[in-house]
C-alpha cells in the first residue's frame, strides 16, 4: 500500500524537541485532576459491525513492543467527534497484510473493499494509527476504502453504499454531530508541525462525491441563509474544475485526470482565470504559483468547508482562506449560503494556527510520561492576520487533551494509557483545505451569520 508513511504516535520531531530541552511554556492556570487512564480493550467482534452489511473480523496485530494501534474504551474515556474517510492507494490484500505488520505503525478501524464487504481491524472504541495527527486518531473513527484518490472510478457503488451504512451506524453509536466538519477526509486533517504539513496526504481525492455522500449519511448541505449571506459552504460533486494527476513534490510530471468531476472550487489571487492560482507556503516553499495538480491541495476549497465572504464581483466570490483573500468563480450553485459562527483576531495582533488542541505544559499528567512529553507548536507558515474572519467548525466544544497510547498489549508500560486534560480552550475553524485550531483567548466572536 503506497500510503505507508511509517507513522507512530510518538512523532520523531517531538522526541527530538524534548531531548534538546525545547518546551513551550503553557499559561499558568489552575490544574485539573488527571483523567482516568486508558485501559486494555478486547479484540473487534461482530457487535462492531453495522447491520445489513457483510462484515469480517480481521484484527490488526497488537503485541508487546509493537506499533499498530492503542487500546481504549471510547467514548467513556475519550470523546468521539467524527469519522475520517481514506483510500488505500493499493489493493485489499496489501492493506490487510499491512495491519499485521507490528513494525509498520499503520492501522484503521474499518476497511471496505470494492464488493462492499467491511473488515474490522481495530475496534471502533480503540485508536487506530491512520492519520499523522495523533489527536485526530484519538477522537475520530478511521475508515479506509480500497481504491485510489487519483481515480474515483475505483470507488464502486457497492463500496459507496457500504460506507454510507457504516457511517450511519457509527454516527448513531457514538452520537456524532454529523456535518462536513465531522464526516471528513484525511485531506481535511492538518499536521501537527511544519515538517508534517509539507507531506500531508490528500485522500480520498478531488473526485470523492462529498456532496451526495454527506446527504446520504444524514448531513446534507442546504441553504440556511439568504443569498447575501456572509458565509458560504462549498457543495459540489461535479464542478469540473481544471485538474491533472501530478505525482511528485514539484507537481510537474502530469497526466490527464482519470475523470473530470471534482468536489472543490479552484482559488485564484484575482477575479480572473488568467490570474495566478493560489500558492500554499508549505507546498510551494519557493513561492511559485499554485497548480491544477490534484495533489496540490493548497488552492482548493473543498465540499463541506464553510468560508467567510468578503465581497462579490462580476461572477466571482472572494473569501478568507488560509490567511489570504482569494477568489473563486460563481456558478452551478456550488457556493451555498449558510450560517456559521465567525471569529476574528483580537486587536492588531496576528493569531497562531495549530494542528491540534494540546494541553498546556502545567496540566497534570505530563509527569507520567516524561520520556515522551509532547509540546504544542504553531504551524509557522500560517497566521490569522488582523481583520480576517473564519467560520467556527460545527463540532462539539473540543476537549484539550492528549492520550498516551498503550505501548504494551496489556497497557502496563511506563505512562501507558495516561490521559492529560488541559484548561486552555481551543476553537476549531475552517482554515483552508484543512480544519485547524486557534486558542480561544486569541480570537473574538463577531456574530452568527
């Protein structure tokens, strides 16, 4: 499976920072009592399968000293906020074999094949290693689909219908507030540091049918405001934006796309298709312009994300996106007027953007995992500048926490299962192609629009 990114819960960067004595001091606040630790959980069972779907239990291997998943008892010990959808970029047998390799540090809760059969690898109450953002693994159920992000014809009708049934089952089981911010793709989850942002995954792809998929799982994107709303939500399965399949960091080895349907609107620096395409600072560190590459996620506003409108001009809409005012073409009702809470900066100070809501350094529990102390760092190439406005993601108030996964199968290793809960409040926002976090004390609400 080509998406093997050899990722574990202990990021190399965090370990190096601790070894070097680098630590971000958190605010001095009254300490909370440590949360109850995670405890060993049982293997997946048929009770983890949605009714009416062919289902097979193929457990990911968990052994002492291995690295495949962490046991937990969600939602009793960790809240579940949503579901992340993925594509395997390989065939079924390769995927199943990968979850048996305990040196691989890759797993998922569910895998769906092209016949519509569902495989349970990690119980949904436990934590799979499927996203390079441990907080997302902690609070989201991870679902893989056999197929390729480059070619959505690999998503069969049977697979699609099984995925919808699975999501509806999980939404009910975990009482998920289903919408475009909680039923998301891997591509909507940010990395936790600068190194990770440059290598972000972009599955399930620019052709994944998010508009119809969200409607099918019970979260349709519909107008909730008048035509002059200050907020628009993107909704399209077939916007036919210019795109190409351009693997590689430079986006230069391009071939035509396997299909022309797209689930995003392209973003330009001015209201003209001859204007430069938006450039993301992590993907284009040489400041080159953006591209039509489907892998170039930094210039695309995807279905399910909501943005604040700054103005309209001759068939174009300008929005705040990733720290910039950018333009998208109107038409085909792809921008749906909706309502959302909006935040902006306090005063004239730029606001840092974060990939996760981490507990402050003074929160109780860090002393239980001294060898693996995690620290909060900002995504330094992004900032919310004074005057900019962003929508608050329609998710429950997120808990500022860090759960140290179980290093041993019986959850008795040093620090194993420790849950650290902080008091620093974060707000999740629709930042660019990703959802991201700002500290609540750094921003102010400017109303519900």
